[in-house]
């Protein structure tokens, strides 16, 4: 998986967000090196693109609480994983975001 953003422009709709996962930890807190097959996919990522916000009943849009470049935590099975220009990204709804980091 590449750390760079895809070359194609992805414009998410409504309250959707495009995220790239951060690299998984290679060492435990105790200093033990993890083999490739023991690593779990991280539930943390960096936001690459943010949609305009959820369309409300009155026709206005709710402003997203996150911005491009934010580091976020999301659920293990949240979103849809796709590959764009060889880069694995996840498209998820703003409501799937658990927290901002930092």
C-alpha cells in the first residue's frame, strides 16, 4: 500500500469522506517485532477529501466536523475499501468516524 494520495481526484458526495489508512505498527509496546501476517489493519487514517456535508430536510447542508489532513479513528468494519491509481482508500460516512486524533 502506498502512502501517497491517488493521482485521480476523488470528490465524495454528501457526508462521505475519503481516507487512507496509516501504516500498521511493526513493533509492539514491549518491543516485539510483528511479522506481516500478524499485523491488523489500522483503524486510524488521514483524510484525503471531504464531501460538502449532509443535506438536511430544510435544503441546507450540515458543515462537516472534519477537514482534509485530519487524522481520525474509525470502526473496524466501517466504509468501503477501493483502490484508486494503485492506492488503497476507504470511503466512509462522517458518522462512521469515532474521533479525531490530536
